[in-house]
């Protein structure tokens, strides 16, 4: 990936576009909390809370991407049989200060004992943009005024215990710090 400068160009429509497929993971602990990472766009100063996850590498299965992303972003090591889902799929546009990411998300979940996040596997970009982590209860999410991506996080959390509804096709969405103006 090219270096990012986090600067909004004079014409935001001229931002670099990336297309990718991703896995997003609801990490649920034994105290009925979800682990979220506080992400940011240094170009705008905006922050939001998001699930761990990221791009699926060429030739990598979704399950392999879940395992790799959790290890890199949280230090959590899991076996393939610990993965629940896929819960749902969607297409989403993320407009940031310096780029637009056009992606296909697939959501999974894992249930684990509570643990402390290990950031030693973070990329340089993650070290720059990620501002922390936190375990959230459903009540805390409902009362929060902060931004959460995906905005349908609580609905996905409810879906974890409804395997008969898994692999749900969700509506397209936009979650942006600088709007995309979808094609």
C-alpha cells in the first residue's frame, strides 16, 4: 500500500480508491462484552470504535483471515473451530481524508475469556491510527454518544445467538469521515 498523507485533496472526489474484501470479528468475552478498537483519521481528527479485522490477503480463506487479523490486532490466538459465522455480509464505502475504501465485509464472531490486548503485531499504519481498545457491554453501547463502525454493531451482536439467520445479506452502507459520494 502506498504511503498515506491523511490530507483531503482540493477535490475530495480525487482521493485514491482502494477495493478490498475484509473480515470483521465480534470478539465476545465471558463477561458478555465486545472488544472494540478506537480508530482515527488523522486528517480530520475523527475517531470511532470498530471491531477487529481487516483485509483478506490473496489466496487466504475468510477463516484464515479471521485468525491472522485477530493475532495481529489483538494478540489473540484462536483455532478455526472457535470461529462463529459468517454472521452477515455487506458492501461498505469508507471515505477517509486521503482515500476511499470500497469493500465487501463479512462478519464473524468468537467467544473467549477476557484478555488484555497485545499491540505488538500492529502495522505502522495501525500504530499511528489506533488510539486504544476497550471491552463494552451492550448497555454501555446503547448509552454511548461515540461513533461505532459498523453502525449496526448491536444488531450483529444479537445475531451471534441466532445461527439460523447467519450469512445475512445486509444493505450497502457508508461509514466515512469525509463523504464518498457513492458511484
